[in-house]
C-alpha cells in the first residue's frame, strides 16, 4: 500500500513539473529594462497632463479630448 502511495505522489509531481516547464516555455519574455518614458503634455483647455501619443492637436495646441479641442483654449 505504501509503495502505491509513493508511486502516485511521484507521478503527480512529474506531471506538475512537466506542466510548469511547458508553461515557462510558452510565457513571453519580459523586457529587461524600465519602460520608456513618455513625453507628457498639458491640455490647453483644462490643464490635464497626458502622454503626447494620446493628445489631440488642433490649431497648434494639444488637448485631452475631442470636446476640449472643439472648445479651444480656456479663456482666463
């Protein structure tokens, strides 16, 4: 009875190790450095800081949304 128990434990441990090894092979490699710093810009209407890639440009100014681009720069 003890030998059967040890055999079952060994088989389960083997299956677990094989699955773990296969999962490690399928996992995408993570970049080894910090994420690149994005250039931040300020919305001309509300002043919100956002990445330049997400900003909308209109008439030479940058905005956070299409609505703010439509409204234009805030009048002070």
